[in-house]
C-alpha cells in the first residue's frame, strides 16, 4: 500500500509538471492562463522571453536559465516549473517517516534497557511497564498498538513509586541498596529522611516529628559531623518550641524580640549550649558546647542561623493555620507544597551550622541534596505531579554519585526518559499521546533491509544534519538528497550505500520539522536541483544513524522562512559530511 501511494505521488508530480508543459498551446489561451493561474506566470514569462522592456506585462523578478548542466531549452524550461506542492508533500512524508523511525528507535532503546537484568532496579520502579515491554518483546515496530497500555501502566507505576523506592533503599541486593550498604553516611541520610517524612505523612506536626527523631549519636561508621549537625537542627527547633498555644513554635514577634535584645539573646544561647552539653552533641573532635562557648563574645555570628529558623518556623506555623480553612483542591495542593518546602528549608539551617562551626563540610551539602530529593520524590506522588517525582529521582541518584557502570546506566535511563515518563501520564487523548511522542523523540522498517540484505536497490533519501563545504564557503544544514541508491550488506558491520541524487529538498524538510502548518512561498524545480554522488555507511544492524559523505552541486534554495525563500544566485559544488537517517521511499530490489 505504501509503495502504491508513493507511485501515485510520483505520477501526480509528473502530471503536475505535464500540466505546466502544456503552455504555449495558443497565445490567447496562454494569456488567459496567465490571468487566471498565477502559478503559471513565471513559466509564461520565461517561455515568451519577456523582460523589463515589455511595457504590457510587468515582471517582479528576472527569470534566467538554470546555471549548471541543464543547457538545452527544454531542460531549462523544466527547471523553472513551480513544484511547491509536490515537493512540500514529499517533505511532509519524509518528516513523518523520519519521526516514526526515531520513535521506533526510542521505544526499542526503552524496551531493551528496561528488560536488562543488570538494571534490576528499573524492573522494581517500573514494574508494570517492564511487563508491558516484556509482552511486546521484539514487536516494537508495532508500538502504536501498545501506547495506551504503556501510558496506563506508567501511571500505575508512578502511584506505587514511594513504596517501591523505599523498598530499593532497604534491599541490600538492589543497585541502590548495594551503594548505600557501602556508604554508611548515605544510608544514614536516606533512612533518617524517610523516617521523618513518613512521620509527617502520618499527620504528625513537623516540629513534633523532628523532636521525636533519634539521630543515634553512636551509629557505626557514620561521620560525627553529620550526626552532630542533624542533632543541632533538632536542638534549635526545640529551643523555639511554644508551650502555650496551638502553634508548635513561638511567633515571629517573639523571635524578633530575641534578636533585638542582646542580653536576652545571650542568655538564650547560653541555655541552648547547656542543653547541647546535656545531650552530648559532638562533632569530629569538638562538642557543640565547646563550639558555642568559643563564640560567646560574638553572639551576632548566630544571626543568620536564627533568622533562618524564624523564617522556616513562621512559614510552617502560618501554613498549618491557613490549611484548616481551605476548601478549593488547588489551594490545598499549594498549601501542601508550601508545607513540605518549608520542611526542607528548615533543615537547610544545617548549612548555617556548617558555615558557623565546620568550615563547610561537603557531607552536609550531600545531606541537603538527598533530603530534598527524597522529599520531592514523595511529594510529587502526593500532589499527582510526575514531573517533580521523576526529576527528583534523577537528582537523588546523582547525589549518590556512584561510579559503577550499571549504576550509571540506571541513572542515564531515568534521566533521558524522565520527561517522556512524566508527560505521557498527562495525555488524555490519542492526539495528545502522538504530540508527546513527537516532542520527546524530537524526528519503517525498510532501512533495516539494507543492513541485513546482500544487495538492495531503492528510490531513496537520507534526512540529517550535514556540513557542506565549497571553495568559498562552508555551513551546517539539513540535507535530504533524493535519488537512486544501491547497497551492499556487510553482515554484522552494517551496510555500504551509494546514492546518485537528482534533487535535495533539505531546506524544505528543515522547515517542515519545525513548522507543519504554515504555507510556503513558491519553490522551483531548478532551486532543488542537486546532482551528486553520496556514500553512506550504516553502522551495525540496529543503530539508526548513518555516516554520509558526498560530492554534489548544492541547491540554490538555501532556506525557507514562511513566505520568503533565500536563494543563491549561482549554486556551488563541494563536499559534504554528516550523520543522517535513511528513509527509503520504496525498494526496487532486495536480495537476502
């Protein structure tokens, strides 16, 4: 059916040109054609050799014979025919097929990676999606039939993300679990973060949840600077505790009173230091009590820390007070986001503690990175925002910073597919699914025939980025040479193809990649004429891109911008080098 369509397309192209060749049947009819068919005017002007001296028929541009090898009168006339419509149809077909090939390549990589037994964490995180691709198997070329199921299963996996994420952290045999087992500090951060967030999710006030945390000051193998910093966060939270009304912490007004009264502030810090001594809060080699006593004559050095506590605790107090009166769901989600963001902000006083006492220990930065990431993974699910969760998962894995090759592949997969996984869950119609695939993939099976055949001949084209170099200029552009190709298979090494081009519709293809709807200005056949010899190497049997080199006459049409075309006066010849996707129009011979 596709071959039949393309054959009909070529017939329509010939018919379109034949219609234009029927000019000069009589002066009267050509005059009438000129009046009623604007597309024919340039052809008539050229055919009758009309120039600016003719006062009856004004011309807006000079029509000249095509520079190059087309010397005969008939060839020159042919080169001036308006081929905007058929060339645009061909460009749209090529763009559509190139995008589909990229989509197939995308889903093939998705399927192969998620089913890789070395990346077992993917099969836990995306349990239902993994089984979907396991069912599809090698039928990835029919991905359109599975896209709705894929969307449904990705959504189910997203809803289960918190449970599965936690299971990977505690599973010593998972990829993430193995890393945490080897890095005691990271394991300590992960489990304390999850414990705290679970307490808060179970409706416990943030202040109460922090107060109830056991930061285990004697945990084996854990850096004492890390434990001491978290215990200090807990201590300062408790120091501002309110015992008399509904808010967990004292008000902004009371904290301002503390900051404005140096005598009160000094007594307050002395009591905090005494409590630190009672609690046995220690860093590497120095206790918090000693650190604070060393700064007793410079109480202003505590201002940044205290102002940070003031801002965070006030935000949480106000959010709790506001939340009880909210009715609108969007307002409740906004309030929930603010609540959890304020929690992260409160724990970022660890940066102030780090700066004040520890000379910026990088482990405290690592804590904030992991705590914020874990919080956002869970919060994204809580607020039905897959983008937040997926990006946070990427950030968490990046924070771990493990150099194992398979762990890097795990991170690479989630990082490269995060946008697709997030966006596809938001699609509600088939058209929206198609749009998302187009956006994520950026641009049928016959290209693979060359890789596995001994000999192949096809009416062929390549679409890709190319470096073009002539004697006096060089530039990068989208190239789409069209012509007859012959290919030889090289077994597991891929294929080698020689293509003799007649036309190159690269400028039109480039325009249609970024704009599928706008009308275009007239395009003449001579402006697309681009004879050349192209050599293409297809890498392996499955890699989608080809390495191309050629010697060709470059098109006089340089670029299209809606109703304007950029035309070169005299086309140049030169060599090209690029990477492209093969989009055969139809195969003439294929011997395996």
